[in-house]
C-alpha cells in the first residue's frame, strides 16, 4: 500500500507502520471505504510541512488520523465506538487522540463539513433508543443542517443553539473536571469544533468582539493544543484593540515562529506607534512569506476553496494568514506605511 502513496522516501517506514495499524483497524471494525480515507489522509499528513510525521509514536499518528476521519463522519456515534476502545487499540491515551486529531485537522484545514473526507456509511447503527444518544443525534443533525444554510445570520444562530445544547449535555461538572482539556472526549471535541465554527461565522458577520471572546475561551478550554486557535486569535485581539492581551499571547508563545505571529507583530507595533519595531518584524515576515503582501496589495490571486495543507512560503500559507487578518490591512494609513516600508526593505 505504501508504494502507491506519494510520500517522502525518508517517511516510508513510518508511514507503513501507521497505515498497517489503520488498515488493521479498518478491516476489523469498519470497511474498505474508511481504509481509502485513512490512506489519503496519511499521504496528506506526510506531505504537510506543518506536521512532523517523522516524530512521535506511530500509534499516536494512526489514532489521530483515524479520529480525524471519524470526527468528520460522526463515526464514534454512528458505529457505537468509544474513545477508550480507540485508545486501547492504538495503545495511546484518550486525550492524546483528540490532541493529535485537532493538530492534523488544523494543519490540513479540514472542516466539519469537508465533503472530501465524507464517507457513505451503510453500516451505521446511529439511531439508538436511549435519550442521551437521541440528544447527540439531534445536535449533530442540527449542526450539519446549519452548515448547509446559505443565510449566514440564520446559520450562526443555529450553530449557537447547537453550542448551548452541547454545553448543557456535557454539564458543568464536565467543564470543571476537564478544565484545560475539554476535548478529552468525543463530545468535548465536537463542542470545541462547534465553538470554533461559531467564531468563524461571527467573524464573517463582522462581530469581531464575539469572535475574539469565543476564541479566547477556546484557548483556555484546550491548553494542550493551543496551536489550533492562537494563530487566528492574535488577529482577533488586534481587531478589538486588546493590545495587552496580544502582548500576553506573544509572551506566552514566545517560541512561535509562524508567519501569523510575525505579521501580527507588525500590526501590533504599528498600533503602538513603534514604526522602527514594525519595520524590523515586517522584514522577518516578508522573508518568511512575501506572498501575503502580494495577495493584499499586489493583485496576486489567493487560493480558492479548501486548503488541505500548506508549506512555508506557499500561497496556501499566505491565504490563511490573509483570511485571519484581512480587516486589519484595509486601513489607508496602515496600507500606505506597509507599501512604503516594503519598497525600502526590498
């Protein structure tokens, strides 16, 4: 199977270990339709620069890839698979599975409604008789329906209703016991995804304060996997002029060398009136990925559709950075300074 995948040569042995585990699980528990998606997602992960597939336990990667597919297809509920069973099969902890799954989905920009990873599951035992299962089904169906609603305002209200339903289903005790690790269960992981989706809708509707508060909460809900939210959160904080919080993010994640934090530092220092500091960080940001500037001001075409993964300096990386930060660059004064500074740097 590995020889049929387009992967770096140096990862072949690890990919074989990962796919062997996934195919064994698929054969024993699921069916060939899942195996196809497992292989495809393994290939995408191996080719993603932002995912270090050469590091970590292969069992963790296999479990994370499986859970990513399950998350899109609601497989745990449909097939009656429990997280502890998944953890036992791959010899990892439940919390590790959720963390790795979110890391993969974030790096490859895989959304809950991603059609590319959907599976037609004919063997679903989704409809169960107990009340708790019926409540889960109701939330999932309501959420999926909201994602199909082309009226963004209506969809946002429906998604918020889903979030409140999930919060009630999980209960106050769950949030107390799992503070900082809300995604430890399948239901908790789904809750995080719904809240992230609501934030994206609030952002699209121009409610930047709401989007900021939702993402700020997400950061604390899932401390073990902050990368999933901090790259967009830093720009949300800048939009609502929470400069003290922006500084806190830079200090908290001082080792973050991403293009997102580099361009965020430019905007932050400009807002504080430190043009010299802003120019210093603009130079670093341009060196990392100049395509962000080209997309914003040079007429370069950003990516259309879903971005599966990105590499350093790529148009895909630039597109994501631009999407997170776009309203901040439209100020005429900011744009004028950036363009003049770019000329001097170049």
